[in-house]
C-alpha cells in the first residue's frame, strides 16, 4: 500500500488545468501543419496558419489558447494499492481546479444548477471518471471540454440490423448537422456498444488519443480512416469557411453490447484538442 497526500493531488491538478489550456499537444500542431499543406481552400489554409500562430502565442505568453477554457473533465486511474490520505480524492481534484482556474486566469464556465444558471465562480465541480486499476500508481488526465463542441455531440440507439452502415450514417450526419458550430477542424470520438451511458463515456475517452493513433483492431482502424475521409468531403472546412479539412481525426472505441441494442455516441471536440496527464 502506498500513501498519496491530497495536497500533492491538488498541486498536480492545478498545474494540469493551466498547462492543458496553454500548451496544445505537438500531435495537434503537427496535424495543423500537415493539413495546411493539403488544404484546397486558400481561406482554409489561412485559418490553419492562424491556429498554428495562436497555439504558439498561448504557449509563449502562458495564456489560454481559447476563451472557453472548458469544463474540467478528469479521467483518473487509481491503483488498488494506493491510499489517499488527508482528505478525499474528489475534494482534492476540485480544489486543484479552483486554484488552477483562479491562478491561471482561466474563464469560469460552470453554473451550479442547469436551470437557475448561477455561476459557481471557480469552475467547479469537475466531472471525474474513476477507474480502479492494479498497482500503486495514480494517473490523472484532464481534458477541458468547451461548450460549443460538447453541444454538438449526440447519441442514438440503433437497431442491431442497422450494422456498421447505420453507424457510419449517424456519425456523418451528426458532423454535418454540427457544421461550423464546434469550431472545426474537429476531432471526433465515436463510442459503439455498451449501454446508453457507456457508449457516451467511451466516445469521450476516445478523444484522449493522439492525432494519428489508430485503433489496435484493424477493422476499427479502417473504419476510423473511412469516416475521416467522408467527413473531410463534407466541405465544412476550417472554422466552417469551406475547405477539405473539417476533421483532424476520428477515434472509434467499442464495447460489448446487449443482443437487442446497438448504441452509438459521437463526442465532438473542437480544434483545441486539449488533454494532459500526470502520474503520482
């Protein structure tokens, strides 16, 4: 059994909140540059160049790359041999969010009730997804999620007879209907199987992959590439101004399903595909 103090968790989370919003992953910047070279629209090329410059400014000046600094969403892998001491894991994470968003001058975007809309003032509470895993490590991943892209996500309970073609049709239609709203070029997470909520969960978790990272199953990897090609033929383009770069990548995750069900969820991320991890 290994002890981990809540103060260490809070400090790590505070830093994650800031770095995730300041430092866009090298995989995303590399994708911007690659797609810029292939983009058919001069306007689209210009937008991609601006996104590259924006990412550089954010890193250099330690400023958020987007004014929507997101809902603080965490994926936590807690080793079964880890003992949290000095308080609760949830409280430690929320305190880290509170400190990080305050000290990092990050926008506070969370309301305490979805109907009365009063802002909590510190971007808490976070959304925390917890997995209990073997070992004595504690891994914390943050994926700040902006409202514009989250609002364009969707889920559908298909019939098993709809099969893979039904999945493709739903994914493409969801992206088409989203249009410019999620600030393309987007990253698309697709969850297939499980239950209503499980498909949504794995769709979001799929977004943690690096651009270009293919599914281990060759069939699913081929599906990802097919969907990416079809999405980029929609013509929505960078920031919705037209072009051949609507998405940077598509990530598919699957889970066993009930014999009567074929749930499919689509979680769309904007071009600011932010996620950072730390292991304690």
